[in-house]
C-alpha cells in the first residue's frame, strides 16, 4: 500500500513550517538582488550617456581634423599650382628645386592627413534582461501545501 509514513509527513510538515521563513529570506535576498541590479542599470545608463558624450565629442574632433586637413590639402594644391605656373627656368633654379622638394614633403603630409582617422569608438553597454531578474518559488510552495498523504484511487 502506498501511503506516506509519519516520518514523511513530519518532513512535509517541517517543510511547510519553514516555508514562511525560507520565503521571507529569499524575498529579502531577491529584493537585494533587484536593488543591486537597479544600481547596475543606473550605472549602465550613466556609462552609456558618457559613451554617447565621448562619441559625440570624438566626431566633433574628427570633423575638426577633416577641416584642418582639407585646408592644408587645398593650400598645398594651391602651392603646387603656383609652382607649376612658374617658368621652367625658375623651376630648375636652386630656389625652384628647393620649392619642389618642400612641396613634395608637404604633399606627403597632405596625403597622410587625408588617410588619417581616429580609429576609436566606444560601444554602449547592454542592460540585464527581464529574464535575468525573475525568480518564482510560489509554484513549489503551492505544490508542497497541497501534497496528498497517499495516492487518490
């Protein structure tokens, strides 16, 4: 015959009697967890705001560098045009050759400026998902409360 013994029933009663204590303790620990996660979410939001500010400032500086680079490249192109407008005799002179060498250096710098980029960007942090915050023992407690002492025939 299938029937729970007195020791089984005593064990079930012990579980039932500690249910409230366990539930209260777990609820307190869960609330501490939720509070800690809330602090993390607040910190993540603050960090993401800082990331957005950083990336925005970074883009502003990138634009400044592009503007400076464009101005420099245009100035070097103007110098090259001015050089080429000079007579061949002037270009072959000491002054012309020095200017040609100087222009080549400037053109190299201009090319490097055009190729240069600031290759850093911060990524935002993901917040914990709702599933990571859930916990539920109510079903277990309900099941323990309604346990039968023997099979129903």
